[in-house]
C-alpha cells in the first residue's frame, strides 16, 4: 500500500491558490463535500474515513497545518471526501448524482454560536488580515526570486534541455491509470515549509538539478506535452510559493520528474539532469528572510484559528457527528469501482 501525500492548496505569493476542484470531479463515483465552521470535525471525519480503507489512498493536507487533512481520494472506489469551506470553497455541480454535501451545521447549537458572534467575527477578521500580510511578504520574496532567475540563472539552456528531454522521454511509461490533476508537493505552513517529495516513490525517478527555472520549465513542458499526446494521465505538481510554475510531474508508482533545489532537494534519484549550478545567490538570504516573515504571520493566524475552533467546539453535538465517518465509509464500500 503506497499512500500519496500532497497539498490541494497553497499559501503563495499570489494569495491562496486552490486546486481542490480536482477532488470534486463529475467523473467520480461519489464526492462528499463537508461544510461547517472551524473545529466542527471536518478533518477528523476525513481521517476516520481513511482508516476504513486499507488500500492506496491520496491524502491532501491542510495548507496551514499539515497534520490536518482537508481531502481524501480513494482511487479503487473513485470517491473523494473534502473540506469544501473557505478559502477552498467547493459546491456540488451534480448534487446527489455525484456530489453529496454533508452539513455539519446540522449538529451545532446556533443560539450558542450567535451569542459568540462578536468574538467569532473579530477572530475571522484578524486571521484574514494576518494572511494578507503574509501574502504581501511572499510577493516581495517572489520578486527577488524572479530577479535571481533573470540576472543570475541566465544562459543558453535550450540546446541542453532538448538533449536531456530525449533521454527523459525514453523513461516515460507507456500507460498509466488515474486522471490528470494539479496539486502541490510542498507548502508554506504555520511551521514553515513542509515537503512531501520524499514520499512520492516511483520505479523511475529523475531530478532536475541546478536551480535554473528556464531549463526546468522547458523540460517539464515538453514531458507534459508528450504525456498528453500519448494519453497518459499524471499529477502535475506546481510550486507552492509561485504557483504559476510547474515544478514536478508524477505518475503514481511509475515515474517521477522532480525539480531539485532548496527548499526541496531530491535525494537518491535514479537519473540526474540539469544546467550548471552557479552557487547560491546573494539574494537567497533576503528571499528566506521575507518567507520567514510570512511564516510568522501564518503561525499567528494558526493560533487565532485554534481560538476560533474553541468557539465552535462547545457548540457542537459531537456524539451525533461521531457516527458520520462509519456511515460515509459504509456508503463508499457499497459502491462499485
């Protein structure tokens, strides 16, 4: 059993970036969308459902706190369950036929929550402001990162990229199961950068070294084009910091093409390609400084989020909520793959 751990969202230089829509596709057998406030049991339900299926799973972690789960996909059943609340709001497109909303608001005491209205509103506003500040610092760091690429990672890499692509294409498998989707292998959380790349195992693993975005982008784009022409599905993993850039391509258990550079170096790859590394940039300390300032604000927001959960916890009927995971798991088990 080889579980896959990823993020479906990212705290980025562009604000919050979401790929949660890939966990609610109309082509799935069933999609359970959990709705409810913080601390109402959404992550616990997802974890408990996962325990009921001793098979390969895709687990999608919370962007702010990686020890929590915000999504689960069960490939053998073509079923997902996810947190569909802000900032990754998802609604049912084919309600009942595919997507099923699970309303945890049915299990809270709305009168007790109404009495805490001012406290809840204050916490939500403060959390929002902290994230705005964090995203501002990340935008500054991204500007410096772009400057490094423009001034220090230049060079004629196209010829080498073309040569290396031909070698890499020979390692691409002929077939694959699953579906094309986008996600993130690393993310900026309240505890800093969390990186799931070491958990993504494959028969053929390739590292693109050197930290040259132009080189990596050329190679990744060509491999992605080849996969799509051959009809081979893959997970396309984007940069959690600058989500406009594709960083990795992963075919579960078969093929992995990783950009290897700080803060996510890849160890023990079967093959290594890349442009000449020119050493660390003088600007890297500054980039890290602004990213650390962003993490400080995300961590402060996480503490307030815990206080917000404390507003909801006492107002929930968790005895009733406790029965949901088994009910959902039983429904999933009944479905044919």
